[in-house]
C-alpha cells in the first residue's frame, strides 16, 4: 500500500493531491487543492502500517477533535475530518506557507533573543487555550511550531499536532517514533519520561523552555547518543549553560522552565508569558498576549516585573514612592525684627503670610516696650542710667530666651546701729516703710507674657 496518494489523485471528489510536504511518526502531510473552494489545503494521512493499531487510530482522531476545539489564531485550523475508502483516517487543515522552527534553526542557528521570545509568546497563546480545556500537547518541539506570515508581513506562529502517537524509538531523539514513550525525548520533561500519565500542563512548560533554549543557543540543553543516556541527563544533570549574550534575566526564565521539580517551574503558561513580556520585540503587544493567556486560564492579572532595560514593563503600574508618615518640617517664620530684615536682605521670601504678620507684630511689641521704658524712666539721671545699662536680650529677639535669668543684686547692707533688736517693737502703722532701691534696669523690659509659646505654637 502506498504511504500517500499519488500526485493528481482526486480524493472524495474535491481534494486534488499536489505533492507531499513531509512525514512524521504518525502520518504524512500532503498539499492539495480544494476544487470547490479553489483554495490550497494540507491533508494529513495516518501511516498505512499503523491502520491496524486501534489506539493509534483513536489518537489520530483525538488530535483532530482537539484542534477543532481550539479557536486561537496560533493553532492550525482544521477544516475537515473523515475516513478514506481504505479505512485510513485523514484530517484537512489550512495550508500554511512557510517553514517550521526546526528547519529555520538548522539553516540559521540561534535566533536573536527578541525574535525567539516572540515565537515562544505566540506558542504560549495557543497552549493557554489548550490548557484551559484540559488538553496537554505533550509534544512541543521546534518542528511543531510553524512560522508563517500574516497579510501585513508580521510573524505568525502556528502550533501543530495536538495529539501524539506511539512509534518505535530510535537514536535520533528529535523524532517522535516510539511505541513505549509518548513524546519526543529531547523535549520531554522528567516526569513525562517516567510516566506519560503524570505529564500535565507544566510538562508543556518544560518543553517550551527547551524550545526557547534551543532557539537562543542553537542547540538543546540535553544531548545523548542513546535514549537511556538522554533520560539520565534530563533527570539528573543541570542544563548546559547558555554561552550566547542574552539580556539580563532571560537565562533565569529559561532555567525556571527547566526545573526538575514541576513545583519549582512556572505553574501556568500565563506566568511564563508574563515573565517574557519585557524581552519581546514589542512589549506592548506581548503584554496583550500575556494578559489574554491569564484571562483564558481564568486567572487574575499577574503583576509584571520591570523590564531588563530598567523601564517598567507595559501593563504594570509604575511604583510610586509612598508619602512620608509625618509631614516634612516647615521652615519657621521669622521670630524677630532682625530675622525679617535678614530675609529681605538675602531675598528670601517668608514661607507664609502668617509669618510676616507675626514679625510685624513683634516689631510693634519691641517698639512699645522701648517706649514704655523711656516713659517709666522719667528722664534725667534715670535716662542716663538706662542708656548706660547693657542691652537686654528682649531688644534683640522676642522669643530668644536666655539660658537663665540673672540673679538680682544683693540688697545694700544696713548700718549696724540701725539693725532692730530681736525684741524691738514694730514700727507704728503710720510710719513710712523704708525706701527700697529701684530694681535693676533689665527687670523693666517687656514682660514675657508667654510670647515664646505664641510664636512657637503659631501652627
């Protein structure tokens, strides 16, 4: 039985086979022309030698059913599913003009970091929808990421082969050809190597991490000449370090995908997409993909880390410095006339009108104090005595307090013969009391009257 219909064969009265595009572990893909729609299509056929394996046939059909359920633009659209006259199942998909990532890497080696991230982000978009409905791809690899172009020329990634089969294993770990292992060994997670049933969405995150590693470095993180050697390296060894220049932090994202313990990886594909946003060619569009992944999985918006360039990643609120718990100290208004004058001389403006008002009030208080002093002195010798007295602190500043009030001078000693005897009779009531010496001049200054507190508590 031929592996694929010959060129020019008309299938089901509407598909004309043009040429074979490629084959894999489970089937063959051919380009055909839809005679009714006048459009090119791709038809996938199950390999003839697998037709008698019921489990393989069912898995082929499950692939078609899974792809039909996914509506993401990053999943190859399935147009038709059916069975040929010989009983072989087939699947008709949209025709994609381009090449898969594996062929690109073979020809060009590693990609620029931003391009590699762009490809992986679009794959994350497709996987988010699959994971949301319980579908785990389990065979993410470069050959299942198809690179094509939109009508505007922008890059478009299509994820292929939702659903994998069992086929014979070979030394080439890049092929899905094993009847005992489900997946491609070089891209399988440790838990998937131990048991296919234990693979969950985090196994796809491991696989996408291997793809990102290979897209950046041009080689796989784990290599082995035999399947057993490869399994040991995947299970026991750390990935080989990336030797290419990368933006800060990108290698840590790859390492997080390749954690042996699934609990230490990104727990959802949306978390991985969110971490990759700052490294994309267009972080704004990348943020939209990451947010769509989160919404598709029913997750709340994930806080986005700052970009590697020091700018906040799009979609993340810029952190602002919180206000201080206590207001900053305010510069006090001038508390003396000289202070107000100093501000005028230096050109400094008072902090508030209230401060100026208090300064003016202080001026009048000092002036009033001086006038009262002159009036009380009575002129003459008292005036000369006042002018000879040292200046007091109140004439300089109203609220400048001395360290301590100077002690009053001791009273003049009384003559010995004038001292009253202990039992002497008191002076008669109408006798004039002895004249006391006048108080020192500094006691005649303006009383404090709490003016310090007034200015200190003007707020």
